[in-house]
C-alpha cells in the first residue's frame, strides 16, 4: 500500500503534463486553457496548483519533461548511442515520414511553435527552449565529430556550423510545411536536407 501511495503523485503530475502538452500544442501557450487541461484529466484546480503554482511553471515543465524527453527518445538518444552516428542521422532524416504524428502538418513542431510564440515574450521560456535546441544541436554535432573520427565525414567539415544548420533547416522544413499545409513540401525539404548531409561524406575510393 505504501508503494502505491508513493507512486500516485507522480502519475497525477504526469497526467497534468501530458494534458497540458496537448492543449499547448493545439492552441499555443497563451491561449491554452487551464479549464480544458483539468477537464481532460478529471483533476481539480487544487491538484494542478499543488504541482504547478503558476501557468508559467506548467509551461516550463512541459518543455523540460515532455517536449525535450520526446525529442530525446526520437533523435538525441539514437545519435548518442549509435556506433555509426552519421548513418543513424541519415536514416532518421530519410525515414522521418514513417513516424511523424498524424497531426504533424496541422499543428507543427511543439518546440518550434513555442520558440516563435514565447521566446520574444518570456525570458524563462526562451532559456528553456534554447536549452532544448542546444541539446539537439550538440547531438548532431557529436554525431558528425565521431563520423569525422571514423573517416566518414570529410576532414574540412565544420561540424559545429553544420550541426546548427541541420537543426535550423529541419525546423524550417516543419514550419514551411505547416504554413503550406503540405506533407509533400515537408518531404521535399527533408530530402534536400538528406542530400546535404550526404555531401559531407568522404568520397568513395
């Protein structure tokens, strides 16, 4: 009985975070409704404010514990743990259409959405969002550096600059596709990004 009680608060907190993520992804942070989050979870306002004393605190936790962790599961961890990181990076880019969410084009990237909406308005949001962006950039950069050590990536490639460009282009592809409401536009952009990464490889022979 004691073990179940000790787990229950974490389950409640996670339930709130997941509902808040969905609400923020659909409507943006400023328009996100606490009432909708509570309705989705069946929890009380008291329960929400027990874990998150302000709406800002809830939003920051969504960035740290939902958006960042999802990206880590999709990209960062695979790149960090791969023995062939450049091959893994190319595979992720090449197969992205196979696992993107159904609402991806309609709603866009939650990280990118919040960067556009909140970074100009709230310093804490900007810092947390930049931190996620830098983790992504560092994961790509590390993959490229290890690829250079493995003589897969050309010695003249500036891995730091390329990593920043890859992440920026990736987010740009998502933003353009959302604006155009076009899956084909996203696929086309990502194919170009895939071709760019291929151009960094040591030529065969």
